[in-house]
C-alpha cells in the first residue's frame, strides 16, 4: 500500500512539474520540431518575419468588402497573402498594447493619430517615409502629413479623415423664427432658447459631456474658437488655463442648458441620432448621419452644413479627425508598407472614403473621383472645403490621460459640480503634471 | 526534544508530497502574482516598456489624486449601503416566500430571473429604462409630476452611482433571498409551534426566533456579497464605464482604467495593493464568521 502511495505521489509531482514547464515555455508542444527551435532561431524568425503573409487589422466593419477585394488582388499581383482582422473600436487601444507588450503585433493596423507618438517612442512602429514611394508620399495633403509626422518623419500613413462642421436643421430654425443661420457661438446661444421646448422633446443642440473622447470632440472647436488650445505653443504646458479657456468652457456650460439632456451618457453616435431624428436642431459632426438617412431613402434636405461657429475674435476651426495606418516593427514592415500603398488607391480605399462620407486626404482621389469635388455632393464637398481651417488633436504620449482629465473637468462644470473657472484650473494643473511626467 | 523516527519522517515527506501539487499551484498562481503586484507598485513603466524604481511615489500619487476621495466614498457606498439594501430586500423576499400561498413556486421562479439573467442583458434593459428621452422611468416620473423635466440618471454625476447600485441590488437580492430562505427552512417547526402556544404573534416570532437564528447566516452572507461587491466590475462598466467624471467609479474601475486605458501599470498596482488590504480584512472577518454555527438540540 505504501509503495502505491509513494508511486502515486511521485507521478503527481512529475506530472505537475511537467505541465508547469510546458506552460512556461509559451509554445505548443505538439511536435518535436517546435520544441527544438532554439532561442537564436526564434530571433531570426522575428527579424525576417513571414514573407508569405502579413496581418492587417481594421476597426469595425467599415470598408471590409473593399479590403477583402484589395487583399485578393494584392495576392494575385504579389503572391503575398493579407490576413484581415477586424477589431471593435472600443477595445482596440487596450488590445494592441497587450499584443505589443507580448511582441505579437499585427504587421499593420488602422488606428488613431493620437497613438502615433506613443507607439513610436515605445518602439512598436516604424517610420514609413522610406518604405513608401515618393508618389504616394507627395499624394498626401500637407495637413495630413503634418498630423502623422514626428520630427519630420512620417510615422503613420494618413488614412480616413473626417472634417467636422456645424449641421443645422433649417426647418427648425424657420419654425423658431430665426431668419439667419448663426455665425458665432454667442449668436447661437441667443437663439438656443427659441429652439428649445422640453415639453415637446425639442432641443437646440446635441452634445456630449461625460464620454472622454467625444466630450473633447464637441468641446475643442469651441476652445479653439475662443483662441485657447489643449497645449501651449511649445507643448510643454496646457494652453487652456486662461481667460479664453474659461470663457470657452462657460459657453459649453451655457449651451448644455439647451442641449438634449442625455449628454452625460451620450457618445457622438447619440448626438448624431438626436440630430437625424430631429430632436436636436443642430450638432457638430460630419455627414455620416445624413449618409445614413440617404441610404435609408429618407429626406435629409432639411439639413444645412456650415463652417464651425466663430468665437469672439472671429476665430473658427473645424475639428479634423485623422485616422491612420500604422506599420509595426515585426520584420514584415516592407511588405506591410507595400500592402498599404496598394490599399491606398482610389479604386479600393477611395471607394470607402466616398461611401462613408470622409474627406479625402490624397490628391489622386480628388483627381480620379469627380464626386469629391462635385458641389452637389453635400456629403463631402462642404467638409472638404473646410480642410484649410481644420485643426487636429495633439499626438502626445499621455493623450488618453489628458483627454480624460479635460473631459472630467468639462463634465463637472456642465453638471454644476465646479464653476468653469474651477474646472479649468483643476484640469490645467492635472494636464501640466501629466506633461511633466 | 524527541527525535522523529525514520518512519515518521517518511510519513511526513509523503504527506507533504500529497499537498505539493496544490501548494505549487497556490504559489505559482496566487502568491507569485500577489508578490509581483507588490513589486510593481514601486515601479513606473516608461513608454518604452522599462520599469523605473520610484519608491512609494505611486502610493503618494494615489492619495494626492483629487479623484481618490470620491473613489473611496463610492466604494464605501457601493459596498456597505449596497450590501445593506441587498440583505434587507433579500430578507423581505425570503419572508414573503416562506409563507404558503397560491403560486408560490411561480413567484420563486420569477424572483430568480434577475439573478439568473446575464449581466449584459440586464444592463441593456436598465440602460433603456433609464434613458432620459424614451426610458420608462423618466417618463413615469414626469407623468406622475414627481419630476419637472427629464433626468439622465446614468449621465448625471449626482445620480449615476445610485442608478447603477439599484441595478446591482436588483440582481443580487434574489440570491440573498434564496440563502436566507434555506436557513429559515432549517429552523425546526416545533419552535414556532411552542411560540404560538405561548401567544407570540408573527412579528414576535420573527423578532425573537427567526432573526436570532438567521443572524449568523446573514453575517456570513453579508461578508460574502460584500467581497463580491468590492470586486464588481461588469455592471458598472456596462452601465456607465465609471462615469460621468468618475462619479460611479469604485476602486476596481480605477485599477482597470489605469492599467489598461492609461497603461500606468505601477500606479494601478498601487491601487490594487490598497484594495487587497481592504479585501483581506473582509476575508479575515468572513473566515471568523464561519465559526458561529447554530445547532439545534
């Protein structure tokens, strides 16, 4: 009996040690070949990469059909297979950071311009100006190249660009007896009361005060119009903890009184829905909501697109949102860049830009697709015209935290927890300490 | 000191070998990660992935953060007030279900729905109900003239925590009711019969018989759901993501936010340590409370 006990004990211990060893190796132990790969071999494998296939990650389903089509053509032409993956927007940042820490990045990925500097500093991505042709480099608009550049080098490839302006419901303005579409935030605030009637569920404006990213999407055009900014000129401290910043936040707080009351949990899609369902008489965004109405065969002729409203000194800026394609340091960067160059053509990506209502940032798209310059194309032409006044969010390492700190302060002011001045002071201190870090 | 015989030593080695697999698992998957978190809490991760030793800076930052008091208050309210309501509601439901009435089984099944429902589904339903534009709750309060205008319960810094707590209480109270009910069924009937013969009414029976007997079970249950509440992440994340402006965030949300959204692993580890210490107190209380078993002779 004792011998059986001893045998059982030893067997259990051996099994346990064996299983733990297998776990810690981090590789499948299916074949002998796998087990015999030495460390140096693995390094070589990583450095050279897999030359037959690359992985490209996109977010959401936008343009997936065209991506698939392009991947098939790319394989026919080059023999390189592009494995497409689609991630949810909300998980993307966390997912890519986790993968990057484990060294398992995709070869290329569609993402946000605010990631560019952080990923560069972390060594996850590579500069792409040497990897793409000069034709493509020069094809990008100057504004697009600026947003994607760090110290003069292109660290991300400009992808979809959205320029955001004001959208008004002209019927609602007429009903309220407003003859002229407001041109300034002050003017709009004066009209806002006439456009608001909570008893009938009608409000002047749709905005966000809570969701970190979308709160800034809605607030930045006002901040810029009031001649303040997120950062100062040299990027060493905040640029909003001043009279202009306080005035801008006060304007946002005042607007909230006439806004659809879901702003605390709304995201940008909710504001869009509030406008397309005519609950809100105006909002600040692009034409994607109108494109949805158009696709559904519904009337959208009541919508008017204008430039962003101006501040007291006449400054006005459109919010530019630049999405990018990033090339990761996987050893396959040349192939990944080649694929992106193939994808960034009017017959592939250009079609997605057109379908989704984005503003092209490649000259060739304007040249080969007349729809982008057609004045009657209300989905794109008015926004394309705003490119010269477009301003983008800064690409800084701690952007996610800066964005959250600012959004929280704005939210507290809108909800009446802090005055505009207190909120701006608090956010200013916190942003400065983040920048110092 | 008596020297162990060879036989005893061998027995001890064999016994140790028996617990060795469990011990290895415990050390590898519980003790090691905890030590790793302690270690990480003294470091700051740079953007290039290097870990720099910063001493107790992460802990100082935590207590300097203007949102920290709110985080502690929210956690306190979420755990203690939440648990109190869950137990009270659970007790009320258990008392109702203890009585004999027509449709009792159906009632029990209906009562279990909130607990059995996946959190994602119940959060979706409650989000719709709380919606200020077309939700039932807002509309009902306006129609009954309790409210003048629409209120965004989840999107308001003053109401968001309470709104999420209601969902959590609604979901967990049935579990409490079932637990309390099972303890009540274990109370021998003759105790109640004797009380009735002595002229005790329903209220007196509850106060002098039921409550003292179930108190031990209530304490254990309270500690258990308190620990769960402390670690609740899903409901808050799905309802409000801790917002607006961290108004519904508890410690777990802060840990998640700093670890995965801001990539501040060291800072997040420091919050985890504070959370671990608080939870350890709960755990000790829970283990001690297990000794108060009631025995019927």
